[in-house]
C-alpha cells in the first residue's frame, strides 16, 4: 500500500488566522505534518508527502503543484492496482492504532470522516475511484464509491475525525495532544480558556525572546 500525505506548505491554515500569524501557521502546519508522519511510520508504513513545494523533511516527497483533488487523483492513477491511502497532514491527533484500523480494513474504499463533512483519510483499492475534496467530500466520496461499484467501509474515529482547521479545534489538540503540534502550540502561548460550555483557546502574551523556543519546539 502507498500512503500519501497531501501537504501545501505555502499559505496553510488560513482559518486559524485569528490565533496565529502567517509565519506561525506555517510552523504549526509543519509540526502537524511531523505528527502525522510519525504516526504513519509507527504503523510500519512509509509515507510519501504529496507537496506543492519542496520540503526539508525526513520522508519521501513527491512534488505536485496542482490543487488538492487533481494531485491526489494523479497519485491514484499512477498507483494502478496498488492500494493507496490518503491521510491529511492536519490530523495532529492521529494515532498509530487509529491509522492501523484504517489501513487494515479490507473494503474497496475505506473512509474516515472529518468533522464538518470532509474526508480526513481514506484507502482506495478500486481502480476507478477518484476523489473530489472540499465541501461535503465525505458524502461525495460515498457516492463515487457507489457509482463505480466499490464496497465501502467507514472508520468511526475521534482521532482521525479531528482535522485541525478552526480555532476551536486547537482546544481539542491542547486537551488530547502530546506531539510536536501540541507542544508547539503550548510554547507559542496558546492556552485553554475555561468558561461556561465548551472550552476555547486564548493566547498569552509571550516575550519576544521565547519566539526562538517556539521555533525550537518544531525541531
Ligand atoms: N498537495 C496539496 N495538498 C493540499 C492542497 N491544499 C491543501 N492541502 C493539504 O490538504 C489537507 C487539508 O487541507 P485544508 O484543511 O482543506 O486546507 P489548509 O490550506 O490546510 O487550511 P485552510 O487555509 O484553513 O483551508 C492539508 O494536509 C493540506 O496541507 C493542495 O493544493 N495540494
Ligand atoms: C480537504 C477537505 O478538508 P477540509 O476542508 O474539511 O479541511 C476535505 O476533506 O474535503
């Protein structure tokens, strides 16, 4: 099986602009990528990062400047009859156990839904299956699988379902994460705010000198 991790390092995580500035968003996205690659590697698989730009990371990288859907579909086509897993780079809470369940479920198409309607991870073992990301892609991928006559399974996983897109997702990461991304957030001064209802996040003012530590947390 090929395990592909799409990643766009250029202007990532714009929905986190209320909490992190552009440089921080790049560092945070990179820290999440490291967590995802570590979790995949711990399952015994070797991930390939499908990136829009060159990266200095310790993983095989395939460059493709096209938008997400086109790049992933090209990877599916190139794989031929080899099964392909597609795991998003913002699944900072992903664990080897959750990923192993995804990889080992034997249907033609295996889907791990994300909150908000997305498809956070999938496995494709059918030659005619193609992706169509954005919007309610989870629903769309079910329809594509049905249309090509593929059997479909769903992975019901909190750990794969939490893609870190919105500021409130950062609270989940602070609560349940212990990897590079969670550490980077804590070092950057992002903190849980407990009020009535769900916890949210806020930012502590941090002295300029600790910016270097915040970089180091990503190393
Ligand atoms: N290869 C590739 N990966 C992409 C592209 N766009 C997004 N990704 C990756 O796809 C995954 C899901 O991305 P999104 O959460 O939809 O987008 P994002 O740019 O990270 O965040 P927003 O700017 O907040 O939408 C992440 O792993 C991204 O790095 C692209 O054009 N090409
Ligand atoms: C890529 C996209 O992710 P989201 O926009 O939900 O983060 C999707 O899964 O369709």
